[in-house]
C-alpha cells in the first residue's frame, strides 16, 4: 500500500472525485445474504473512501447514494436504506468533525422521510465551517431533474428581466445547478463493472476521466482508490486540444 501511495503525485490530485457506488446487492447475493446486508457493508466502504480522500488532500468528493429512480425499488428496501442513512449520519458526524470535512447534499431531499431530513440538516450545520474537504452526498438525485430545475429558474429570470437571454452561457447554467459551489468533476469512478452514467452529474462530467472497476462497492477500499488516482494521473487531459498543444 505504501508503494502505491508513493506513486501518487500530491501536486496533481483531482480537485473533484465523484463515485457511483454500485454493487451492494450483487455483493450480498454472492455471499448468500440479503441485499440489505450489502448496503450495510457498503456504508463501511464510504467511511474508508471519505477518510482516504481527506488524507490524500482531495478537496471535493461526491458520492451517488440514492437516485430519483431508486424510489421505484421495493418499499422495504427503500425504508431500510433510509434507516441506514440516519444511522450512518449519527455514527459518522464525529469523524466528519474530527477530519474537518463539510457535508453537503444535492438532490430533492424533500422526498426523504422527515427524520432523515432532520438528521441531514443537523450534520450539515455541525460541519458547515469545516474546510479540509467537502463531501457531497447525492440523495434523491437525478441529473435530468437538476437540469430541468436549472432551466426553469433561468427561464423565470429571463421572463422577469433579471437576466437577458443573450447572457446565458456555461457560467449562468453552472450557477443554477445543485453543484453551483463545486468545481467540475475531474475523476468519475464507477464500481461493479457497469458501463453506465445512470443519470449522474451529466453536465458536470463533460471532461471527467472515467474509471470503471469490476470491484463491487463493499469491497472497494484504500488500495482501489489509490489505483484509481494513479490511473487518473497517468492520463493526458486535453480538453479538446491536441497533445502537442498541451505539451
């Protein structure tokens, strides 16, 4: 592990890492266990990854925890996921404070149970002044819904002459997204080997480096994160330019 850590250039870390945490259910099935056990073990990986990112010096980490489409899952599974969310917030708030990590959320959290919303607000308030890293949890989140929300807000401002239609550019759109205070994603990781974006940060990942790993989320740990960062640092990010222009 130390050898891997030595390969990481601390001066070229991605400023924003986003992760689609996939494979909890399949992990549980492989073990002959209920899906909910997979979610419980997945929460342990969350803690490892969050603390490792903070230790490395990554400034922003966004985790896809629950999508707008996940509400269509069996009610009992959704209820257990909400309970697990509350328990995780209770158990991790101390660690977030000790590691100087600020908690944010993106998504329509009004759909969450009242108890979950209350606990989220409490943890966000307790960590609001933390500066080492920003941890953003995507809850009841869908990128298309986010973009529709932004378009409606911008359209309303145009209608009321707050902004002109000719002034609409990338900056204006960014200002109306849930992620308005975050930089674009540099590295997007998806676990479990699925090759899909799944309606996650579609605007923000325009030039992100994508890394698909076969590792199921409950098995994803410190070494896997190091390897993802090393892969990212070994790539040439051209942003539409040629290699010669970059050099």
